């Protein structure tokens, strides 16, 4: 199973809703979702600083936490929690592509690769503006 992980965003809805809707105020999140849904992923998930790994339809409450704010030890704890969620998947994962910043992926990618799960960061090194342009060029039916 090939999956994509998209990080949560600072900008969120103000009421309880599905995880997919929670981060819709972010243009980067919207475009990342549109992009991964048009790729050949079997599934995609959201990396949430508060909730860990979320399925897009999971209903959550708004929150104000970022992995960027966590100290190294708390970030490791968060990563180990997400790792446990991944390892509990009923279908083995053949690859994970990360559409997330370094704080969300660094420790987690290391832990996953130690367990034999290959990880990639297709947009690594691209700033937010470059990522937005990439999604615009590589997504069908893009409307600015």
C-alpha cells in the first residue's frame, strides 16, 4: 500500500468538523489534498500535532498545537505515537510520501525506515511558494 502524509496547518476551522475540512482554510493544504487525490496513492492521511495520524473523515475539534512548537523529546514522543498508528495498519505499507515540513517528518521517517518502510519527500527543498506552483502545474482542473 502506497500512502501520502500531509501535515496539518496553523490555520484551522473554528468548529468541530472532519479533518479534511479542518485545514481547508489553508491554500497549501487544499492544493496538497487535490494533488495526492489525483496521484496513485492507495490512501492519504493527515499528520496532526494534537491527534497524530488522522484519516481525512475523522471528526476533530479545533486546536492550537504545532509539532514546530514541541521540544525534541516531545517531538520524539509524538513521532513514536504516529509510528505505532502506522504499524497497526491492517495492510502492509510499501511506501510513504511526505508532504510535510521537516519537524513533522524527520524523526518519523527515520523510525519508519528502520522498520523497512521506504519514505520519500517529493517536494523537499521547495519553499511554500514553490510548492503551490508545483501543485498548480501538476494538478488537473486547477482554478487560481
